C-alpha cells in the first residue's frame, strides 16, 4: 500500500473513531492559503483541529513525532483563519491522532487530545 493510500485510510478511520466517540465532524481536508487541517470536529465546548499521522508496523518513530513545531505553526495559522472566517465561538483545541497500520489494516488509533497549545508548544 502506498503512502497516500495509507494516509487516506488513516484519516477515514479517525473520522469514524471520532464520530463513534461523540464528536461531530465539521469538515475534513480543510485547505487554505496558510496550511491544511486533516479533520475539524466539534466536541462539547471545543472545536478540535485534528492532525492525523498514519504509520506502518515497521516505522521507527511515533506518528506524533512527525508533527514538528513548523507543522504545528501552520495548523495553528490555518485554524485561526478558519475560526475567523466561520465566526466560531468554541474553545479551540489541537489534537493529534496516531494511526498504526499492520498488514494493510488499522491496528490501533491513539488520540492525543491537547497535543499542543495555540503557540505550538
């Protein structure tokens, strides 16, 4: 399975996981001039900006390690633009969903809530 297919599989699995756990998916693959956000969802008083990272079974590093400071800053900038453009009054939260694939199947999803703050830390 190539990287693009694996990534798409991971995003679809996370979308399903979020819905099954009480989230309302607002949009997926949001793109703007400042960056992109894999999934935007609502959970109670939060608007959640979820970065999905999918890795195969033999990967040496945790998927969340791929969400670098630079990547976090782009997600934050895109999130600010989304909030301003859509008049959102919910508390923003930045999550990372780690998806582990084994033998071309989703083996595990690890959702890291509040993975970083509005400054990328």
